[in-house]
C-alpha cells in the first residue's frame, strides 16, 4: 500500500484489517441503536409529554439539523487530525446525550437535547470513510461500505427488539440510559487499539504520511457527478427519515398496531442489513464487469425505481403485515443502492473522503429534515397517514433518474489537472 510524500508503508495484515472492520461494524450498530431508540419510544413519549404530530416532526428534525450542519466540518477534521481522536470524541458526545434524553420532562429541553445529540453524532460516517480509504484497498470500497452500512441496519433492527421489552417493563426512559453506556465502552477500546495509519501499529514513532489536500470546492460544485450524488442523497434520505422517526407512530396510528406487535418494525432494518451487504459486493462486481460508470449507475437506477414502487404499494395496502413487508422491500431497495453511492463518493475523492462524505451527508440530512417535518405537517393537515407517501415515492423516482448523471471513472478535479500537465488548459 503506497502513500504520499514518497513514504511506503506495508499493507496491514489481514487480521488487523478484520479488527478494524469489526470495530466499525460495532460502531455503526451502536449508532443506529441510539438513533432508532427515540423512534421506537416515540408513541409513549408523545403521549407523556403531550407532543402533536407536527411537534414530533421537529423533535426528529432537531437532530437532523445539527447532524447536517456538522457533518462536513467533522469529516474535514477527520481528514486533517485523523479518525482515532475524532471518532472517540464523537461517540463519547452522542452517548452522553443519548443518556440525557431519558431524563427529559419538557418539550423544549427535548428539542435542545436532540439538537446536541445530532451535533455529537455528526461525522461518524465521514470519519469511518477515512478509515476505509486508509486501511482497505480501492477494489474493496463498495464491499466494505456495504458491510458497515449493514451493521447500521442491524442496530436499527435490534432497536425495537430491545427497546420494546425495556420500556414495557421499566418505561421508555430506561432504554436511553442503557444504550448510552454502550458507546462509552466502544470509545475506550477504539482509542486504545486503533491508529490513524496502518504503519503506526508497528512503528508508533514514525511520522504519519502527509496525504491531506485542500478540498477542491470549485471542481466539486462544477462536477455533474458530484451534484447528482448530492441530490440523490437528498432524495432518498427524505424517505429514510420516515423509517428513522415516524414508522412506529405510523404503524400504531395509521395501521392500528398494538405496542406488542411493534417488533415487526425490525423487518425493514433486517432486510436493509442484507441489502447493504449485498449491494456493496454487487456494486464492486458490476464495476469490474461494466466499468466504473455503468457499474455504479446500473445498481442505482434499478434499485431506487424499485423502492418507489414498493413505497406506493405500502401506501395503498391496508393489511398491517403486507404493509410492513412492502415498507421493508422499499427500505431494502434503498439500502441496496446506498452502498454503491457510498463507494462512488470514495471513488470521486479518495484523498478527501471525509470531506466529500460529509458534504454528501449534509445534503442527505437536508432531505431528512424536510421529510421529518413535512410528514408531521401533512398528517396534521390531511388527517391521513398515507398522504405523505406521495412525495416520498416521487423523490425516489427522481433519484433513480439522477443516477444516470454519475460518472466515477475520474476523480473530481483530476481531468483538469491532467489536461494542464499536457498543455490543454
């Protein structure tokens, strides 16, 4: 594995890469356990604190605002300082505010707490991307991104299975206290074992390679590929906000689920876990067979189109079980293409992976914020939990078309740089 400034570092042993991957898997699982916990507890929290549908939209939106605002700055910090220190800070911060959520008795304090929670968790995914670019070969980017995203879905699937029994016996507050401890344990292990560069594991006195470069802002925002990628992230995260903040309320109030049957809400995340894993691997295979452009595009167009169709089916179905199955199929389809989009992000800017992933997630969170808030207002205005599905499906179809604009065969800014070297520009 070759790094910049003419410094050659040995490729890390496979067993060390597996340990890094294992830590990332646990990180992503805890991330979604903590994030989805509030969705599962949502019906009880709304009842106890007297929160309206529109008000609950702002509870989920407060997290999204902070998360989106701090994604890129924290990703850039990881590029510059390294993911060891930055991820440690991130996990300790969000764990503290996860636990604090369980002590809230006031709506406005809840809004502030969820905002600070989002501020703390921002940057987890971009910094994990930095880890992937430094510890794993480029040919495995889609696969590794698929594995880590799969872990996030496993965390989301476990959340209702763990939270529902805890809150039925001890109340909704206890679940936040329990999950807050998990992140502290992970942060301690991560900081003790992990190093920013593979060579530092065996030669801690050696200086780290200087690979950081200023993010090419002009090239990024003049790139059709980057603009399409940002727009796609906005589109499908608008829909994912429903799963992260509204699905349990929808099942209870829109489809008549009792609390005891909310365990079925684990199905979308379970299917999403397999979809993320398969999507990353399939995306890498398609790239090898069809090339980087057509390989990434084929997966994205097909799966976002399928997701939109499944979401429309969920809107018109009235049987509770069939509705959950359709919602799971839509979520799985989104997850299948998500690994390919994450890999495309690394393809386009491997030296600024944290920054570009952070920028992408900022646009994603803008979509999530709009989705979280509009869902509540649409329900409140129409009195119908099916109405919000129309714009959700429309955005998925738009995202499918935008995939045709992405070309990962060149890094952003690379074409112009090469042209200048031969005197074209």
